[in-house]
C-alpha cells in the first residue's frame, strides 16, 4: 500500500499555483499535496493557507534543491513513501502523473523522470535548447543510459529514492546533478514521455548568465559526482 | 646582523601575532580559527629572521592562499549548515501546524475560523 504525495516547490508562483493545485486535485483524488515555498516575495505565502494543502515555507530563498529536500523529509516523516514532484508554474500536466507513477507501482523503477523530448520531432530552440542537447549527450554517456531531458522537473520517486534523496538531494542546480547521483548510487531510473505546456506565468530562471554558471556547475558535477563514495543505504 | 627590512618584517609579524591574541582575548575570533593565524605569524617571524625578503614574499603569498582556501571551506560548511537549519525550521513549523490542527479538530465548533484549522491536512491518513 503506497501513499503518494505531490510536492510542488514554488518560488513566486502566486499567479499559477492555485490552478496547478486545482488541476491536480481534479485529476487525482488519491494524491495529497505539499507546497514548499522557497521564500517567495509575491504573495505566494498568503495563498498557501487558502489552498487547503499541506505547505511549508522558507523564510529566505535558499534554492529549489533545498526546498525539495525539505519537502521529501517532511513527507517521509508523515509516512508518505512515494513522491511526485512537479513545478508550480503549470508546465506539467496533472494527467501525466499516472504515467509517472506506473513504473513505481509495478516496482520496476526507483525513480521515474518525465521527459519532454523523447520524440525527436520536438525541436529545442535557442541557446538553452542547444545547451540542453549537449548536456543530454554528456549525461547519457556518463550514466550509460539515454537521458533525453536532463533538466526535467517532473519526477516520481519510489520508497528507496524518497529515503535517499530526503537526505542527499543535490542543491544548487539539482536536476542534472541528481541524475548523476542516482546512477552513482545504483537507483533504477526510467524515463517516460510527458507533455509540457508553456509556463502559465512567470519567467524561466535560465538567463544566459545563469546558464553559464549552471553549465560550469554541471561540468564540475560530471567529474566529481562519479568519484564520490556511495551514500550509506544505497544498494551494492 | 639585522638590517632595516628585517626590522620592518619582524615588527610586522610580532604585531600580527599580538593582534590575533588580542582578538582571541576579546572573543572576536574563536580559538578554532585563530590557530591558523597564530601559526602563520610565527612562521612569518621565523622566515623574516632567517631568510632573504623574497622568500618572505613567497611564504606570505602561500599563507594568504591557504588561509583563503580554509575560509572557503568554512563558508561552504556554514552554507550547508544554514540550508539544513532552514529545512528543519520549515519542517518543524509545518509539524506544529499539524499538531495544532489535530488538537482543534475534536471540538470543530470552537476552532472554526481559527488559522490552525485552515491548515488541517487535506486528507486524513489512510
């Protein structure tokens, strides 16, 4: 018997959060929802109480990885053993949650990553698109499995992944680093195709300057993470 | 034989040593980090007595480099500690709300409209 929890890390998502929660409620009645507010400055905080969801709030902006780690730990303490993570900006569709959870319910994956780019027809435009493709190639080579969407923020985590990531989820620019961490610690990862809407509101955090900093971080992680010791509790 | 440069460097390293000790005395600098600086100023003292000035310069650059690296390590560790602390305070605050909500549910008539009841868990545990 699994208890799934949806965790939505949010920074300044007041414009879209209510719609995301309502959408999720409408399509999955078995799913409890936890919003982690990473020190928003736009009224997201005052919204939380009215949404009738579980929520927690950071007094300062610390980072999405940290917000997610705290959410996982809180969820774990409450007894949830399966977690779905989705963005608060509305780009992930509640209808895809079932597809994400399926490999975990069938016990053939510890982590399921929703990929927006499994079909080659979908082109990624611009500097960000090129960088993502390059990143996907590098990660695929390092991990030994195809990684088609290294920056996806739509995942499902099984019990083992929840336990490990509640303590060790990388912070900073977490998604590519998490992918490396998962393979280093021998968690079974499955990719499933998902659709993504354009963001409802707000801007992506990836400006060119941030992109360069993120690229440097990820390049370093590619060298360092495979050299780190496995965390305790990881199999093999 | 002591020349003028040596007088300057000797005075400098002794002053540094005294400054560090004074900072520790006033508890502006904790012992943990002061040891690094005490060792550095003692080394500076020794080098300025026994070696030509260029060695002193090289030694000084080395000391400053290592000290800066040490502080980066310290800052990184503190960053991790702050992240943990913020995570834990947020979790604690959320758990506090859960506890309050659990306490206020039996007499729902009394607690209606209170902030605690608004944040009751959306669905009870299965």
